[in-house]
């Protein structure tokens, strides 16, 4: 019999997405076997092409709003499946609600059956258009349930509620991360989010579209910092939600100017209407992550944006953009 230690088995729903694919890389590096599940409505096989031949990796094309069947032992489930950009969830409102509700229910059912630990990818959208700044985990939020963003916000709020219910009533081992704006390579060029939008516009010399007056704020975390925090949370004992994000806050207009400068672009900045219920301010309070996970974001905005700009440049060079 082999004396080799058995590798932990991790399932990642949304494994072909931006975050899911980076988490896949991280877990493979940590010596896990990874099973990625994705229905590819917003995920992309290109994101996981480099690991398809890895014997520790497998891929299942499946919609997790339907019963999830995975043979064998599972130690961890990372539930990341969901449309996640405002444009995506405006175009896919029912799928967004279903994956947050039915998909989370199925993922929890799988965790219960396999006695696996489940980590839910939640979001700063839980806080809606916040009336408390920066946002600590204790803040209950200010969400419009019937607005266009409600499909995502309420699905994630339901997902948190059912995760805690499975923890309390079925004893399922759970973790909840509240993810703030994250950026990096493998973001979808046309997902409408501010980072891919501004970078592709700046690189192509097209007008950069600032929504509203650009005074609304966001705080951007580089993907490797986020994944590191999520991994630490998955290894910790913390059942309550934990914010992971970078507290460096700036206005969207400042952000546009920063990207234009880093891209050495001469694009014009133009103003477009502000989307309905667009949060006016957002900044994570990360005291809990600092204390419990000894976690801190490390990547400078300029360096992280530099790497991300290089990624989009390479897509342009390959004629993919
Ligand atoms: N935004 C913008 N121009 C764009 C895309 C987004 O000014 O082309 C703004 C958007 O209105 C919001 C911020 O940038 O205030 C971040 O938007 P994103 O879609 O990236 O994510 P959100 O933080 O709103 O979920």
C-alpha cells in the first residue's frame, strides 16, 4: 500500500470562471485534486485550458441548479457559480436567482452527503447601496429587493441564509466569504465591469465610459490577494462571513484617469447615465480578516493593473479583442 498522503478533493462550482479558475490554480498548487463544474454560460474553457491535462484536475459541464452528482470522496466544495457582473445578471436575471438559490441548495446538499466543508462565494452586494462606510460584516445592508440588481443581491443574501441554516440545522461545515471588487487576468473582456471596460477602451483609444459623475467609489483587490484570503478562510474555523477585499478606495473617475495613464492612452473620458441602484460608495472593513486570517492584501494597484493591462494587450495581439 502506498504511504503517500491522500490528496484532498475540492469541487469548485463556477470553476471555468474568472475567480473559479484562479482558485483551481491555487488549490492544485496546494496539492488538491480539483473537480471544476461549470455550465459555461459566463465561464470559459480557455480559463482552464492550461490544466486540462493535469491528472489532478477534472471538468464536469453541468448546471448546478440541477441535482449535482459527483462520484467519490469530496473534502471541500467552493461554491462560486453565478453570473457576477451587473450586465450579466441584468441579462440573466432568472439564472442568477436560480444559481444563488437552487444552486446553493444543491451544493449544500452535496456537502451534507459527502461530509465536505462548503465555502460560499458571497459578495459586497449584500450591503447594497451602503449607509455605513466602510462596510463591516456586522452591517445588514441597504438592498432594493425589486430593483434590477436585486436578482443578484437577494440571491446571494438567500445563499448566505441557507448556508447558515445548513450549518445550524444539519451541522454542515460552512464558510462564507464576502468578495469585494476584484480584478486581474481572465476577466471577461465584455462582461461590462469597470476594469475590462476601461482597459480595453484605453488600449484601443476609444472613449472611456464613466457612468454618472464618476464620484461613486470602489476599492479594487488583485485576484491573487483575494484567492489567498479565500484559501486561508477555507482552512480556518470561522463560520461567520468574512470580507475579503482591498481597502484602497477611489472614485470611478480617478480610476479611469489612472488606467488611462498606465495604458499611456489618449482616450477621451465621456459620461454615461448611472445604472439603477449603482452603489455610491464601497470599501471593505477587513479588520476581521486581518485578525482571524492574518490576511492583508499585498499587491499595489499600479502593479496589479499593469499585469491586467498586459493580459488584455495579449488578447488584442491575438486578435481576440
Ligand atoms: N462603471 C463605469 N463605466 C463602465 C463600467 C462601470 O463608470 O464602463 C462604474 C459603475 O457604474 C460602478 C463602478 O464602475 O459605479 C463599478 O462597476 P462594475 O460593473 O465593475 O461593478 P460593481 O462594483 O458596480 O458591481
